[in-house]
């Protein structure tokens, strides 16, 4: 029985690219998941391990980031630029398929550098009855937000294992997971929820952040300030790291524009903000 190599392609899948366009103070964000698949004269690597016709997937990833330095624009146009490059620059590559998933971000109330990811949040509620009364906990999960500036992180402990560089300008992005306990019941639950969501969003946008911990506290404080009937709020917020891509090996600078959006590991920042003139609530909720 004769055995032969059939159809094949290879490439870097799911290159998470965030590009921030900083024309003046009003930023724009392009958030893409880019997958490259190349095909062509690739028999030798499969049959003998001769890699002389293989453009490494690592190079493909770097190409995506380097091309983003000149701007991304629409995914279709970016894909045409990339595809033409791979096919025209490499003799062994005869085809390039570039797939895009694009995440859309809405401005938080027309602010210049604060965004929330379209349709990301789920509203939650938990009601518990005890013999001495009911507990109502409202909340939301997965409210994805990003500030493209006004975030710093420095002055932290450095020990023998620290490599993180201090920064005075980074992207701050998180999924807000929040639950808040009502000690009096609002007349309109929906209105109370919308108010809390608004307060979380605007406090996130308005806080010049020195740490996600500080932002978390400011968000919780804002919700309690605006609704006296809320006793306590618990927040759990992953720090969705966006790493500036080093484009220097390709002769390019990167003035805070092209980022790798890592999905894991992530910092997980959690905390409770409470009224200290009320009895401590049981921790069951
Ligand atoms: O806002 C932050 N808080 C941290 O505790 C932390 N740790 C880290 O590595 N980056 C950050 N960022």
C-alpha cells in the first residue's frame, strides 16, 4: 500500500493583537484574534524533517505584530497585506489563509480612553431566605473594561525573582465580577442595578490607577456612596495583562501602540468594600 502526504497547512493560531491608535487624547482600539495558515511546498518537512522551506510560526506571529505597527484598520485590509506578504516573500509558500475574530469595544460614556467590551456583562441575583429575613444580593459578571492610559504600576517589592519593569503608562483591563448586598430594598431593582453598573463603569474610567487594587476600591466606594441601601460589595477582577510587543528586532519602535493580550496567567485582584457602621455580614454569600 502506497502512502503519501495529503493536504496540509500550518501557521500560528490565535495571535492576540490589541492596537491602540492614539491620535491626540481620543484613543481607538482594534482588538483581534489572528490565525495564520500557510500552505505550499511543504512535503520535505513532513517526510524528512528538512525545514528549509518552513517559515516558522513564530516568525508569522512576529509579522502580524510588526505589520500592526503601521496601523491595522479593517481586518479584511490587514489580512490582504499579510497574505500578500507571506505568499510573495517566500518561494515555498503558495497560499495564506488569515482568519480574524474581532472584539468590539464601546466607549464608556464618550470618554476618550475608556472602553467596555460590547455585550460582555451578565446580570446576576441571589436571594436567600432565613427565619429572620431575606438576603438579596445583586451583581454582574464578566463586564470587560479597558483604560488605554491613566494606569501606572511601580513602587512594589523587588526581590531576587522580580523581573517586572515599573511603568507609568500601561493598559489596564479587567473583567468586573461584582456582587452587592442590599440592607434595604430599593423600590426599583432594575434602576438600582443600572445605577450600580454605571457607577462601576464611571469609577473605573475616572480613576487614575496606581494599581488595580486601588481601582477596585474606588469602584466599590462609588457604588456604596451612590446607594445608601447597599451594605457591602465584593469585587473579583482579573488583571488582563497587555504586554507591549518589542518590535526593536524588526527595526521598529513601539510607542505604546501594539500589544499582546495575554489570557493566562493573570493577576486576580479581589476585595470587599463595606460600610463599617453596619454589623459584619456572614460570609456565606
Ligand atoms: O495593578 C496591579 N497590581 C498588582 O498587584 C500587580 N502585580 C503585577 O505583577 N502587576 C500588577 N498590577
